């Protein structure tokens, strides 16, 4: 039993924390997020130069060969600084699908460009009717003479408007809810028949709705095995969950700290409002929420080397549930304890809360994962 | 103990229904949904109510009220939300109006009540200050007598819709010696007075309803003082109690619950409607149970009021539970919308029609436990006044 960090991990944590503290003010964040990309492309290059885009890829693919712990350390700091980046969309989803679903020259060239920060990716899996059910896929992929022809619609594709390439899930067999019969395809942004409608989420990031009409995909641009796309997609999303929750923890931690600071400074009735025991207890609850979330995050990271084990799957669901619930509690309390100030767009609090809310809704919210957990824990 | 409706009540309900059927509340709602036409829509709607003599049904008859029983008021609210009709703005009709008819002079009643009732005058509430929120009595905006005028200096904050307002009712300090509560006066100030500037505060739902109002040597005629100098705190407190009963919003929450039920029937997950989702069902019915209790809690308070027992700490109870339920409903709605609840720019193009509204309601709804005396302050009041600590 050892929860201390290796020397390398400590270095990663320190340099990420220093980067956020020294370079990343809230004012800068507000500027970055209002860019046409929803983030700062210059910063993305900087992350590449720091080697952080290489973390989750294997060494033989030019990566850093990092594990769940490394990702956790980085993502928590990005959360603490509320840094808008396409790390989740481009690296953890698109990049990891490329790494496990393609091979040879295609894989090498894509990963090289991703790691160098020269390419943006997006994974299109959600549909209007699917909500959080990953298997609910209706985009059709018909065989054509040279490969496949895709038709249908995808919604709210993270990083869609900026992506150079997409990985799109489509049905090559099976019925609407079947896990088998889904195949993943690599599609260039400019491909004929691929139409894109740009949207923004409340955390400032760009997403897109995609319309595919007669989009032709060469056979060699299939990602992973035919009809087996669901397993691959689910695995990659599950692998990203601890990172998503680590970012949420960074947000929660910041909200807790900033609330404590505010209530120390804000005076009413002649005393700092932080001197009221009712408010102290509420901040103790916020602190406890962070500690609980961190504990479950560590537990999940510890079981990450056996991804398929029921133990790890339970940990993942539990983590997403707890992060969702405690994140809401911390966010709501942070606003409440700031009083009217908490309602202003000018203060960072509301923006941290919005990011937390988006993270709660990604890949299934607390209710969704709690039912998944119940299926494992109590049976169907 | 019974809750049956008399024939008279049933007749009244028909009258209310036919009013909403012919007065096109959806038109007013549409105008009010757009910030550029919000004011126009709100005024139009109030004028229709005024014509019907229903702008301030809870006012005493002699001042233009309708003399409704609590049953009638309850029926009206139920029908209003069923018809999706707007609520009236509280600042004139529910806040300053009752203060003026209770504590104002005959001249003030004659001058201000008609404009409040018919919607010609838009009022805003100037209580809170940067340094005086929960501790309202510590307010510092000064009013100093000079001849027949007061000269006002200071700043108010969080002033809802000050950008639209013709008048602001303010708590000002006329005496800085002695107990803070004793040096406060209640002053009506024309927003067109030289020396007033209004600056916007943008809130987390992306909209502008809040403001800072600055007073720089603003001259206010002494005839705009309500009642006696130094008694403003007493007047304001009686008003806060009214504000808190209005804050429970039982009928609105019932309507929201109905809407959620309908939305959950058409929102799918894995091919099944969310209304069949176990987690959703538990959360929905938990809120429903609390709302069922709140509805009767409110009726009990209103019936005490009708017996001329003034709402005291009961209104704090209503405020706490009412706002907790509102927030639980907002949270369930935005979560029902899933990721669509987060779409801001281009929300109209998602093919998903309630996520955007759900997000705005959620974000702005966080304020419900803060304004009108925060829920923590309400609990302090109950602990002291009811539990006797
Ligand atoms: C959307 C919105 C609209 C508003 N509209 C108006 C308006 O039109 N006119 C107007 O005058 N005002 C308005 N207000 C102001 C509102 O009344 C104040 O925000 C409220 O009184 C709280 O004051 P504050 O914001 O200064 O918070 P603070 O008083 O600083 O409180 C911060 C936190 O400390 C807690 N706290 C403070 N004292 C205690 C205590 N003794 N015990 C336990 N907890 C405590 C509070 O509950 C809160 O959680 C509005 C506010 C909002 C958010």
C-alpha cells in the first residue's frame, strides 16, 4: 500500500501546478475561451512542447507511456486552473482510439501529429435520441465499392468545429440498441457530404452537430474491427473517466478554497461571515466532498491496470456517481456562500460551476452510472 | 378541516379561466422572453390585469384590491400557471404598494398607488448595498436634510431591473448615531433625478437584470419620505414578510413538475422514455412529495393571514422549502436535458427545445436561496422566533 508519488510523477505534478499558477490567470482563461476555437492554439503548442500531449501514448508509438496516475495529476491541475483545452477530445478520445484501432503508417503519422500538437481530433458518438446510451446508434454505414458510405446525424461532438479529423460510430449491422454491429470510421473534416453546425457549451468549449449524407470512407479508414466498435469506444471512454473526474476534483478543490478565502474576508454583522458555525460546517462538507472524491479517484486509479475486472468497472461507475453528486454540492455551496457575488458573471465561481456541470453530463451523469453500478452490484 | 370548493368558488374559477382564455397570455410571455421587449410585455400584461381589476387582488378594496378570499387567490394562481400566464412584477404591486397604503400619507397614496396598479410606473427595490447584504441594517447610503429636500449619496447593488425603472424605493440612513436600525428611513426616489447612474451587472445565466445604482448628491423632496424619519426599518420589515410568502411559488413549481413529467415521456435513453427510468422516477416523486406538503403549508399560512394573524416566522418556512423545491426542479430539468442543457450559442439549432431554458432557470435559480433574505438568515429567524434560541 503506497499512495505516494514517484519522483517523475511529483515532477509532473509540480510543473503542471507551477504552469497554472504562473501562466494561467482567470482573466487569461476568459480570453482564451472566447477565441474562435474555444481555447488558445498557442497554449496547445506549449502543452505539446512540455510533453504533456504524449502522456497517455505508448513509448513505441512515440508517447510517454504514462498511466492513470500521470493523467490524474495533469488533469487535476488543468481543472484547478479552469484551463480550456481539447485534451479530452483530441488526446484521450480521438488519440487513444487511433492508437488502439489503427496500425502501421496511418497510426504513426496520426500519433506523431497529435503528439506534436499539430492536429485536432474529435469523436462523434452521440445522437439526438441516444442520451447516455452508447450503443444507441443509428448512423448507417453501407458497403460501397471502395469502402463504406455513411448517412445520418451525430450531435454535440466535442471539439467538432476545430477537428481536422473525426472518428465516427456507425451501424454496419444489428438493431438500433445492439452493442454488436457498430463500426468506427476515420473521416477528414473536409470530406464531401460532411456538414457541420457549430455550437458552444456553457463552459465555452465548441461542439458540433454533424450531418452525414453519402460520406464515402475508404475501407482502410475503418478504426478497429468491423462490428466491434462499441467495445473499443466504451473502453476508451472508460479509460478517460478517471481523467475527467480528476479535472472535476481540481475544479471542486478550487471552489472550496476560494469560498473559504471569501468568507474569511467578507464581513457582515461586524464579523467575517466565515466565523458563523453554520457556514463553517458547510465548508467542512465541501472539504469532505473533495476528500471523498479524491479517495475514490485513487481507488479507481489503483485498479486501472486491470481495466476489464468487475472491481475496476465498479470503481469507475462509483467514481462518476460520487464526482457528479459531490461536484453539484460543492458548486451549489460555493455560489450560495458568495451571496449575490456568486451570481455574477465577473467572478470565476460561476464558470467553475458550469464546467463541473458539463463534466457531470459527459459520458453519463450520476444517475446513469448509479444504475450501471447497481446492475453489477445487485444484478440486472 | 375540509378543502371542498363552494359554488361561488367554482363560479369564480370559471371567470378566471375565461379571462385567461381571452387575454392571450402567450403573447405577453413571448415578449417577456426576449430581453429587448421584456418591459413592454410585462407592462402590457399588467394593464390587462388592471382592466380586470386583478392587478393587486390582495390589496384592500379601498385601494383598488379585489377582496379575494384565500381560496380565490389559490384558484387564481392555479389557473394562471395552467394558462402559462406571467406573474406580475413584485416590486410595485407586492412590495412598495403595501408600504405606501399602510404607512404613506394621503397625498402619497393618491400620487403613487394609481401608477403602481395600472403599470405606468416601474419600480425597483433599493435595499442591498455592497457592504450591507444579509446585514441590511448596516446600510450606509446617506440622506441629509437640506431645506425641503434630502441630499442622497451612496450606492445600492443587486437592484433588479433598475435599468427599466421609473422609481426606486430606498432604505437610506438619516441618522448614524445610536442603534443602526433606528437611523434608517424609507425614501421614494425618481430614477430621472440628476446624480443617479445605473451600471449593469451581468449574471451567470448570461443575462442582465441586476444593477448597481449610484447616488451622487441626488436631491429628493422631503414629501417622498414614507412615514416618519428613522422608522424605515419597521416599514421594510413588514414588507419583507410579504416578499417571503410570494417567494414560495407553489403553483409555478406544480406547473414545472407537470412540464417535467411531459418532457420525461418524450426524452429517450436507450430507446426507452426517461419517465420509465428508475432514478428519474425516484427524484421526481421525492420533489412531488415535498411540494404536496408545501402546498398545504402555504394554505395554512394564508389562512392564518386571512384571520389577521400576520405572517411571522411561517413565511420564513415557506421561503426555505419553496426555494429548495424550485432548485430541485431546476436541477432535475437540466439533468433531464443531459448534455443539451449545456448548449449556449446555437441552442436553437440543436433540435432540443428545453435544454437552453433549463440551463438559464438553473443558473439564475441559484439566486432564490440568496435574495429576499438568504435561507441561512431565514433559519436564524426560525431558530430565534419559533424555537426560542
Ligand atoms: C438575483 C438577485 C436579485 C436581487 N434583487 C435585489 C433587489 O432588487 N433589490 C435589493 O435591494 N437587493 C436585491 N438582491 C440582494 C439580496 O437581497 C442579497 O444578495 C442578500 O441579502 C444577501 O446579501 P449578500 O449578497 O451581500 O450576501 P452576504 O450577506 O455577504 O452573504 C453571503 C453568505 O453568507 C451567509 N450569511 C450571512 N450572514 C449570515 C449569518 N448571520 N448566519 C449564517 N449565514 C450567514 C448568507 O446566507 C450567504 O450564504 C438580489 C440578489 C440576487 C442574487
